C-alpha cells in the first residue's frame, strides 16, 4: 500500500486534486523521461474538458470524452513544423479545444511557426464553451525563438486556457517560462533499473560500454559514437538517452563511493556537471549529436581513469 505522503506527491493525484478543487493553473511543466509524462499530460488535458470530472478523472462517457478519445490503432497524424507537408499541430482525438504540438516528423526543432499557430488558436476562445488546453510534447526541442513566443502567451494567458509543457529536463526550458509554470516531476524511467532483466537492449548496451570504460581505447569510444551520426532528429534522441543513462550510471558510481565511506572523486562530480552542459549544447545550441557523444564518452573515460 502506498504511504499517504507518497500518494500526495503522485503526479496524477496532484492533477486530480487541482481539477477537483477548481484550482487549475494556466501553465504546467511536466518533467521526466519515458512516456508517462506525455500520457499523463494527455489524460489531464482530457479531464479538463470532461463534463463529469468533479473528481479530476476522465469519465469516458460524456460527449467531450468521446471526442477526445484517441484510438491507439488509428492512423497517426504526421506534423510538419513548417506546415508544408502536414499540419503544424493536431487535436487530441477530434476535440476542437484540445491541441497537441510536437516536433514535425523530419524536424529537429519545435518551430516558432508552430507556437504562433497555437497562440492564434488559443486566443480564439473555446469552441465548446469550456476550457482550452494545448500540450507541447518534447518541449525541450523548442528553439529559442519558439520559447520566447510562448513566453509572450504566458505573460497574458487567455482565460480558461491551460498550457502543458512536457520536457525531459526543466533546465532545457528558459527560466522565465519555468517561473510561470507549475512543476510536476515524474520519476525518470530511463534511469530506473539500469541492470534489471527487463532493461531495454539499447540501454543495456550503453551500460555495458560504461562498465568497460576503463578498458576502452579512444578509438573504440569514437567507434561507439559513430551510431549517433546521420539525420539529426533520431541521432539527437539517441544521444539524449545516452546522456540520461550516463548521468544515472555516474550517480551510482558516486553512491558506491559514499557507501564505502569514501569521498566522491572530484572528477566524477565535474563529469556530472559536464553532462548537463552537453545536454544544453545538444538541445539549445543545436550541437552535432555525434560530437556530443564523443565528448561525453571521452570525458567519462578521463573521470573514471
């Protein structure tokens, strides 16, 4: 049974209480890796327009719930950040007041054009007479111009409107947006059970490589980083996972030292700070994913040598 304190800190419970107490904010920032933050954002958005959500839950029986339902086996709508080969955003289900934004299929960023289209849609007011909600999934991929455009919307939000930003890390979002958003933290799925039997194969491969760092040559590390070359969007996603797994692996290394009564190596602490800088370079400065992977691996090798 969950403890009362754990239940109160559960993201889903926090959001249910917000609806039940009619204390819904104009902006939320969901942070964490894996699919849970995005799926929770979708459920929260649906609950905000549900006709019977007094307890903060989707009833699945009212007209709004029927319209916001998404068939997992349906044909997905492919977005295009420039709006040339597809829409810049879509609806959740076919509910006109629930909007969903993410990177276009072949895009490396959420563009300012996508944010401007959302601004226009939200300022028109709700079609159904209730709330309007926009979810920005993968918000860390907004370029600086897109984030500044979003900030202007948050400075004067339309009435009965909520924005939900979903990002791997809060540090990828500019401070002025973070300060205007309610932060909802999720446990990082990619950093739980790095050596469990159910660990995904791609994560297990990274962990194995990190465990063998001391015996890896520079050439071997550069060869490993070769897998992150090519189209930037999938390469950047792969390097993001590499950073997440490496950060947890490094944390476990430091924890082992502390458990033995030893002071954490200074180089390990410096390496952790370097990982966060590499994350910012990848997301905010459009750095080459393969080069980020190379710097990460070589830096960690020096730290544990």
